[in-house]
């Protein structure tokens, strides 16, 4: 049995060991809405339980454009955070700068290759090495509905086609409610636009036009029809939409003041945070015409090269925690997304998440699984930014004809 002084010495040395291996991990992210904040708090809890100090570096601004700007300034000044929310092709761009830490010691040890769909694992690697860890799979091509608003307007069920959508929207407008809760910001204009293109033209057309940036597709009759449909949605949006944050539009649906919102399933995180039940208080459905397709948006974190051994240990623990089954469950239950790690039990997830999980697999089999352009999954940031600007100009300025809008978008897509 250890005597008192010996026991104290052991405890002190253990504390020193813990402190020595524990480290501070500063995490740059943009999850600041109700549902998002609850989700990221779970990761903070897990890291603190491992003895690390979590330094929260939250940059408000849904979609992450503000966070990307702040990250660039931190890295350029030689003071990168330990981890940052970076996803899609941007991972390759950051990795090519030589500033990202190699995560193979965790990725290989934890066998991520067998735990991830190959399409996801490949996005997380640079020249064959893991440099980022995936958090979830969000589906973007959703339409959310307020059950009470639809009932009040005499609309039964969620529209499956664009004709059904506009019939429903007319009824909702007549009932005095907001038909579409839109957020008039660059990224949300495009989030709606890409769901329209997917629904009007199908997955192959979406890939040709918005991922391959094929000029023929971008100037086709199908693109003309997509832009006409997109512009028609605007006639159902309330005057306070310009500049509104995405979660404030979701709040209008939660409060039954608006009937519909075109939004990724991070919106479900807001419904869950407001203790609303799917199927009872709100409804989820694939955006009209896109039931056999799935625009995926995988959030991920990249770690920056740091010298301190404690910080490196904290980074590796962060990566391992994110891909762990416990985190994959608790985070995604709050975030509205589904686990990215394969074979995580879905029993606790609701009907919207189960539909997403089923469709993620089914659409992959029929070529309907496509990357979200709006959320940085598909094309280089420069081209993405140029196309988003052209689409937002078309949305905002009714004087721009469909023909001119189509020309401007095609021109923007040619940005090198
Ligand atoms: C997306 C991001 C999601 C969600 C949303 C709103 O780009 O991938 O995790 O939080 O923005 O901020």
C-alpha cells in the first residue's frame, strides 16, 4: 500500500504526465446557430474529458465564407489554429501549401479506409495521406415544411414535383403565410438554385452543368427551364429575405409563419434544438423532382502542422474522437446530418435521417449521388465564387433576363 507522501508523489507525476501529453487545441469553425452550437459542444466535451484544453475559435457566418477569410489571415501570419473546418477541394488546396499535418498515424491505426465510403476517404487525402477527418454527411437537396402552415393553407403532403410545389405555394400565399422562407445571401441563393437544377434536369445534367461546368449544358434548354423555375420561386418569398441568415429563415418555419424552406439538413438541427418532432411539427422531403438524387456535403476538419508535442497529441485525439462511433452518433443526432462512418447504428435517428441514410446508399447505385457545389464539395473555390455571384445577381435583379442570366453564369463558369 503506498504511504501518503508516496501516493502524493505518484499523483503529482501522473498529473505532470497528463499535462505533458494533454495539449491545447484551438478549433476554427463556423457552427454558431442553435443546433450547430449544441453539436460542436459535444466535441468540446469529449476533448476536455481526454484532458485537453479546447480553445473555441467560432467565426459566425453560415456556410463558412467568413471563417475561410479569417483562416487565411491566421495562416499567412504564421499562426494557424490547431484545427479548422475545411472541406472538399479546399482540402487539396491547403494541403498543396504544405501546412497540413499528416493524420495517417490515426487514420491508418483506426483503419479509416475500411470505415469510410471511398468517395469520402479520397477527398480527405492528399497524395495518398490523410490530411483531414470527416465529421458527417449532410444532404442539401431537402425541402422543409411546417405541418401547421400546410394544414392552414389546405395543402396535404409535401410536393414531389415543381408543378405540385407551385400549386401549394399559391395556396399558402393566399392563406396569408410566407410560402418560402429564403435567406438572401450568396450561398443560400445557390443552395436553392442547385436543388432546382437537380430537380429540373436530374443528376446527370447537374453534374454536366454545375460540376463539369460544361458550356453546352450551361446554355441548354434545361438550364433555361431551371432558371425560369428558380426565378418563379422568388415570387413566393417575403420582403425581409435579403440578407437574412439561414437559421432565421428556419425559425420562420419552426414558428409556423412560413411553410417551406429549401435548405440542407443542418436546418433539422434547428428543429431538434427547438424540440420539434418530424412528421408531427415539421416535414422533410427531397426537393421537388430530386427524390432519386442526393447532393452530399461532408464537413471535415484539417489539422495544421504544429511543433508542440502536446498540441500534436491533442490534434490526433481530436481526429480519433471525430471518427469514433460515440461522437458520430451524438454529434449527428444534434447536427441534422448522418454519420459518415459506415455501420453506425441508426436506431436513435429520426425518419428524416433514416431517409437520408437510405437515399445516400440508393442514389449512389443509380448515379444520383452528387457533390454539393453550394457547399464547397465540387469545384475550385474561385470558380465556385464566380458562379455564385452570377446566380445571386440573377436572383436579386429581376431586370436580368433568363437569357442574360444564363450567359452570365456560363461566363462565370469559364473562370480559371
Ligand atoms: C454548411 C456546413 C454545414 C452547416 C451550414 C450552415 O456549409 O457544411 O455544417 O453548418 O453550412 O452553416
